[in-house]
């Protein structure tokens, strides 16, 4: 009976997260109440509070659920062999693919970038996102520097500049695509544009 209760609690938690994805995307985070999420999930308001202390905790859980696999890929960047730039390429293409093929991935990115005001209780969430972004920037810079040491990248390339450029390309593509998915096919254009950027790094600067 205890196991069944635990499984039921997990099912309720997942139902709340699924409902939050839909309602947050439709109405925005600031305009959504926990009552609305509870109604969409088919549970009581008390059930929502039993799993999540507030709306910020619920939104944070949404992000963590989606990006757990990406965190694992980030860790792999620290132990890559061969050409470290290949690892950056694989991670970026994986990100594009998940965003296009996984509706939850798209919904959470759309909410996070376009439908959330990072004020009040959401400030802490913004800080965590910036921490993750800065971690990725550092890892990219380290991989570009390691690529130089292994002879895969010209010594004239500034690793930090290359890392910031990479993030700007990826973030710009994803932001534009989440705002209007009819603008271009991310699964086709994303890899091509990203590869063009990398090819620019491989060319010897004047």
C-alpha cells in the first residue's frame, strides 16, 4: 500500500508539472495562479502545495525535469578526448534536435525565454539560469583552449571570444525560433549556421 501511495504521489506530481507547462505557456508565468494549474491537472490546490512550496519551486522543477539530460552532456565536455570542438558540436546538435522533436523541451524554453518575468520570487530562478549559462560559457572556453593545445584550432583565436560567439549563435537561433517557428526550420538551418560559425574559427585570422 505504501508503494502504491508513493507511485500515486509521483503520478500527481507529474500531472501537475504537465499542466503547468501548458498553462504557463498559454498565459505566462506571472498571470498564472496555482489554482489554475491545480484545475488543469485535475487535483486540489492543496496537492499542488504538497509537492511545491510556491510557483517558483514549480517552475524550477519544470526546468530541472527538461534539462537533466543536458546537464549530463555538459559534464561530458569536461572529459572529452580527441578534438574538443567535436564535443561542442555534438552537444549543440543534440540541443537543436531535442528542441525540435520534444514538445516539452520547446514549451519550457518558450516559457523560460518569452513568457516569464524574473522578478519577485522568480529572481532566484534567474540566478540559477545565469549560473548554468556561465558554466556552459566556461566549459566552451576551456574546450576551445584545449583544442588549441591539441593543434585543432589556430593559436590566433581567442578562446573566450570564440565561446561567447558560439553562445550568441545558439541563443540567437533558439530565441528567434521559439518566438516564431515558421520563420525557419531549426533542425535544418541550425546545424548549417552553427557549422558556418565553426568554419570561420578554423580559418586562419588575418
